[in-house]
C-alpha cells in the first residue's frame, strides 16, 4: 500500500490536478465479475472510456482542439467495509487533458469539475456501454430484461462519484489518497478477539439498523477473506491513456522526465505547480522500510534520539547467548515483558451488544 502510493506519486502521476472517480455496480454484476477476471477488465475499460469521453466533451466546449490525451490509474477493489465481496473501481484521473502537438512536448490543460448533469450523462453512458458488453457476451438479453439481468431496471442502479480532487501542489494529500485506494481489505486495528474465541470486526460506518460491529467465528472470517482473493494473473492496478506503460508521450510527462508545458489560463494559478526541478529519479530503486515509515508516519526510525545522526546497522546477532550477554552489559532486561490478556468491561456498550462474561 505505502510502496504503491510512493511509486505513483514519485514516478507516475505528473504534477497536475487529479480527481478520483468511483464506480459502484449492481449486485448481480458484482458477483459475475468477482469470478470472471476477463469480464472485470472489460467493464473497467468501458468505465474508463466513458470518463475519457467526459473529459474530451468538456475540453471541446472550451474550444480546446488538437489531439487530446487523458491519463488515469485504476484500482480494482473487491471488498466492502464489512469484509464483504464488493467489486468496484477507484480511478485516479488527471483532471484535464494533454494537448499533443507535433514536435513539441504535451501541454496540459486543466478542466473545471464535472457538473451533476455531466455525471448523470456519464453514468448513463457507462450503463449503456456495459449493457451492450453483456449482450455481446451473451450474459443478458437485449430486450425483455429479467431479474437475472445484471443491469435490469429492478436492480440497483450503478453509482458514479467524482467529488474528491487533489490540487497539483498538494503531493502529500495525493499520496494519502493513493494509500486509501490501494489499501488492503482488512483493517487490523478494527479486528479484535472476544473472550469466547470469536472475532469482533468494527465497522467503519454505522449501518442503518444501528449495527456497529460484526461477530464472526474464525472459520467465517476465513470464508470472507477467501472470496476476496483475486483470480490468478489478474492485476488490480491498471494504467490508462498517456500513463499506460507503452504510451508514446508517457516519458515526457511522468516525474523525472522533461517538464511538460502547462496552460495557465484554464484554472487559477495556485492549482498548478511549477515544473519539478529535482534531478532524474532512479526508477530501479526500491523504497526501504525506514523511508516508507518516514513517509507514512512522519517518523525517522533511523534518527538517533541523542545526537540526531543517522543510525546504521553494525551487525545482526542471532545466537541467544551473545544477545543475552550484550543486553546484560548494557543493563537492559534479557527477557520480554509478560503479556497480560485484555479484559472487556462487564457491559461493553461500545460493541453494540451485551456479553455475559460469566457464561464465557
């Protein structure tokens, strides 16, 4: 998660505004996609094509001509808040278009946020394209839809959101957004064990019926996690448009490449950052654990608390006898502290239910 976010911010996403587009699909279609990686990729392509069309329409209305290119990075999430199977898409889309001209660097032109009418129009286009895709694959009929139709009128409509945007200069916020869309399905800080051996998972948001926690048997938790595993050889991160791996102009816009030209008059000047002056990035370099800790928690774990210098590893000592001798010489305890089991209060109201501790 942290490594992916750092890679996107440092080496993929240019210093331009970025908007998050989220597509939630009907339940019947989610279940089909969960076990069909090819269908999932096809639906994602239809979604991305519709978003690209929205950007180009808005650019044409502003009389922006030429070869218009867009860029996006999509994340396929297979989970919901309650560890349930919920295939949906989060796409980080460059909030504008690149104008590609012969013998010159691509010029980025930012666009205003999409209106509610534009979102509704794009959602209808996505629904139509997905329905045509399902008809071509023989998964639904073109007429007389039934309850089995993944996009039938009786099914919940798809949901399209695009309200989260990050300015060009706020790279820290962009990295937090990347960590959010790349997060794993289980939040370990919300998972705890009950005295009777069951597991309690705290929900991020309260349900309509007032439920705040889920109580699961260990086997039930394994069942929920098993269905969240993606099919083999199915990438959960996809690159589109000018950010695609083999895009012609990708090297000219990603960080570390030649600085792109930016149109200053399309948005306020404070929304576009100046071209980076940092040296070329070493793209073969991997992020170290201390560096990721510093980026995520703003803590330098290698900083000496006494002098502030950078600590370095002198040796890795494995034999227990040598470890014990060094700790005794330093006056440090040689045994780990005892672990006391956590105890619940007699009436844990924060769990949303009562537990009879005497019966455990």
